[in-house]
């Protein structure tokens, strides 16, 4: 385990024992550690002392001594690889921005380069079922910001999160995945290769949950507060009105971070969350340069003077591959998105021939799924 100011083995074991107690969340653990000199003292304190520190009576009186088997497994995981880390408040690499949070984690588990945690970070989040245009936007904004020297932080989820990580990797930039599982449990499982690319590129996987912790629904809102808390600001690319990305944006506002949102078509349900954020005070952005110009002055020399790439354009090189014949109609409809597009753009983005695109557009129009507009443009009708 690589960490500065490492506590001795007894303190580390006591802290991990406290973490394994059922009902011991980050706020309660923080109360204990603030009330007692060290984790050993906290673990051995009386039930009355725990209640005096602010813990509920049920936890204070019924607490076990922790799960020794799980603690041994955590210590084994930390010892297994020098890239495995346990970070505590006060350690050199514990994120400075998290110290001000009332529910800051008392411990972080990480794989990779923990030095990134105190580099300037920017979060990009959004819908899991994102449109092709949304994915392209996330990749392009991430490329620009990573090229400017920002660490791109997201949640390793499907859709916008994955595209943000991919965009940073495309320009050899740094990226951090904040996880709702243990740092050794990749969720969703299909992102195993993406997680390995992040690590091999010098990035980081980080979590407040110990190794071997599986995905649970209630973990992800807690995970979201870390995504926003670690960063200078949050960009929401696409989000429905019930999206978890809106939780991240709300938490960012409460934490004093900047919130940005990309507007979209009024016909796109995944634009409604962004439009609500903009109405509530988020900054509307059309290019990644809008974000860079907003946050660069306060970061100064920590950023590069001029980013290497800009925001997306039709025909982005990260567009989805050409569809196969059986699903070409659905794929072309997806590429069309919710804003008017020309046939030339669809040909370029899909990789299909002009004759194939023309035939599919005709069939979609006859089926009532699209309509034609002046200027040779097409748009979805639903």
C-alpha cells in the first residue's frame, strides 16, 4: 500500500473494523473519529461514549467488534499490489477538496495513481441510455478538457460516463472513475476492458467501499457526492427528469461547485433534465471552451494554456460503427437524433452508401417515424 503518513497496523485494522460495522455510514464514522484520538480508542470506547459522540443508541449498544474475516481480506488486498491504496484524512494523497464535505469518507480505497486526486478535476456525467449525439458530445468535451490538463472524472456507468472516460483516454489524458462498488468490482461488468484501459493509462479507480463490495442501488447516490466533491465543476450532457445526474448536479451546487449543462432539442426527453438545470441556474454551454474559459482563471498555471481539441462536429471520429443490415433502420434513426439532419451527415456518420441511406429514410418516412423539412433535412416525429 502506497500512502504517506500511514497509520500503524493496529490503527488500520481498527479503522477497517469500524467500516465493517452494519449501520456505520460515513457521517457516523466521521463523528467517532472526531470524538476519539484514534480508531483503536474509538473501537474500544464504551457504548455510553459512542452515544455521547452522537451515534444512535441501537448501534452503540448492539455493536459487534467488526468482521475480522472481512478485515483480513481488505488487508490482504492492500498488500497484494503496490497500486492498491487505503487513503485516510491527513494522508498526503487524500483529496483536499473532500475535507470540507460534512459526509467526507473516513477512508478511500483506490487502484492506480492516487496523485491524480489532488490534480484539478472536472466531472462529466449524464444518461446511461444516451443518444449518439450525446455520446459524441461527451467524448469531445472530455478530449478538450483533458487536453487542457484537467483530470476527467466520471462514474464508469454506461452511456455518457463511459464516453467521458473514453474521450480523455483518446488524447492520453488522465481520468478517474468513482465507483459504487469496491475498487476491485467492475460495474457494469462490460466495462472491465475500459477499467483496465484507465489503469494502464495512468488513471485511477476510487471508492469509499472496501474491496469485494458488490453493486447496490443505494450506493450510487452516495457515489455521486464524491464525483462532484472531487471536482471543480460538473457538466451534465444528457439527462432525463429522473436522472441520477441531476442528483450529482444538486450535490455539486450544495458543495459550491460549478454546474454546466448542454441544451438540446425540445423533442428529446434526455434534454429535459439539462433544461431544468439551466432554468435553475446552471451555466448553458455550447462548446468545451465555454467551460475552460469559466474555470481557467482560478486554476491558472495548473492548466495548459491552450487545449488540443474542441467540441464535436458532425462526422466525429468516435461516432458509432456502421450498422449491420438487420439493425440499420434503428441505428440510422438513432443517428438522426432529435435535431434536423441532412442526408449527407447521416451517410458520413453511418458509413452506409447514399442509396442505402436514401432507401432507409424513405421507409422511415412512410412508417411515420420521420418527416422531411425544407432544405433537404430530416427529423424524427417521436
